């Protein structure tokens, strides 16, 4: 049954080879046709791309149209085509468009990485009921992976604690962030990561919001925390520089639309009455 709702909806449409459109994906890039479109008509697509076809997944509906992911083993070249990165679509004016590509890419990564059982090595089968792969011989089940990660804005009066990783573009500073360890709460993760990265202790944690970050499959949980004690000592190899910035003398910040920027803009709003930022999606 076709979904009639507007916008992007996750689902598992049935693949009959003619109804709907396909996204062609390989390692966080999508294949664009000569006319700039990223939606490929399904007719003869399987045949045309059969040498590289790894998997087909019904991933949902865009404006009521079924959307399928064609995951390819590698990126075939053609002078008429272009491989477009997921990252380049991050600031797309239509948030539903990025939401769809983000989901497609994460399903593609999962499909590619779970073709064989990690326990006994046998080929995995796809469930027809859930987005799940399972191993018939040993019973292992694999769902699309999400990696929980905290991101926190630490504040001290009119100052915010920002840091830069060696990977960042020149001059850019952002909030502290890090992945949760097994057995840890998100709040425990905030305390541990802030201390490891800067030797600062924090308190009065407040959960703010979350954002799925598909590079490749992070679930960012955003917090605000207040400074408690300590002097900044940046963690070797991880943190190139960390410092307190006055809120009216901020460095180059992450792009709008990221949860890092949202946490900073929200604090500015609460502290100085600047306009309230829009929640990231
Ligand atoms: Zn197995």
C-alpha cells in the first residue's frame, strides 16, 4: 500500500522492480544522473548495475513514493554520472531530503558490513518482517547499528569551554564529545569524557536534545553542564587546543544545523537574549 503522507517516512516498501525510485549508494556517496537527479527509475536498474549490486532494501516513502536503496560494491564510473557525498547534502534546504539520505546511507553501511555472521562466518539472511539480518546456523541477529555519543557545552558564567581536534578545519572550535563505553550511563560518559579531554570537572548536567549523525552511525545526545573545578589540560593526541571563550568573543563555530552549534546558540539565547535557535533534525 502506498503511503500518502507528505515528506519522508521510514518504511519497508515491497520491491516489485517497477513502482518507486532508487537511490544508488556506495560508502557514503550517492550516484547522480546527468540531469542532476538522484532518484533512478527502477526499470532495468538491477540488470544495468548487476556487476556491482550488493543488496536492495526498501527504506521508506518520500511524498508517498516508495524509495529503495541499491547498495553497490564499488563506484562504477561514467562521464555522465557524479558521485555526491552525503556530507555535501548536510545543509540541504529540505530537511526531509537529508533525513532520507542519512537513513539510506546508514542502512547501506549496515547491509555492507553484515553480509556474513560475525560469530560463525556463515552468510546472513534478511528478515522479511524487520530491518534485521540473521544467521540460520547459529541464530545471531544484527540490527542497524547506532553508536551513542555525548556532546556537551560546558559553561562558566559568561564563558564557554570549546576545543578543537586536529581533524577540524583551521580555527574551528566546538563542544566536547565522545562515545559511551559499555556499562556506562550517558551522564557518566559526560563526566568521564570531559575529564579525559580537558581535566575539568563539571556538575549540574542538563539534557538538551539529540541528533542522529550519520558519519557513519552516531546518536549524539546533547548536554549542558556547568564548570565545577580544575584547570584545562588538553588530552594528548585527541585535543589540539581547549580554552574558555567569552560569549561575545567566539571563534569559528560548527555549521548551523549541527547539534554542536545548537548547544552554543541556545546558551547565547539564554544568556544574552539572541534569537532562539531552531532544533536540529
Ligand atoms: Zn552464525
